[in-house]
C-alpha cells in the first residue's frame, strides 16, 4: 500500500484498493471491505508516517518515498488480535 502512495495515489484511493475495490473483484471477499451495519468487523489499523523510506520494486530497484503505512493493530470478526511481534514494519 505504501508503494501505491509513492506512485502518486491518494490515501483514500489506496485504502479503497485494499478494501472495497478488492471485495468487488474477488468472489471470496464479497462480504468484506465495508463498515456497513451487520458487516463482519475485520479492520486493519494503520499509521501513516512521513519521512524518508526505501521500497523495492518488482525489478529489485530501490525507490524512495516520503510516506509509509505501518500496521498498528488488527480486528477480526470484532475481536482484537494481539500482534505477535511488536515493532515489525509492514
């Protein structure tokens, strides 16, 4: 998701691609990607940091960006899922 930010997408576009847009494309995700009443409560809590970050592209080239999303927590089916290893960047 951070690479998409680096490519010029807005945060709203990046989040949509990883949530509601993905649920429209993949049949097994049809009930996901929404916060509608009655929907399954699956959430990824992310922190957007500004700084100097390096990313590796598909050709193993280093790209530099100014924003990166870091995982802060997960909720699956309405239940908080503790992180296995704190401080690991995503």
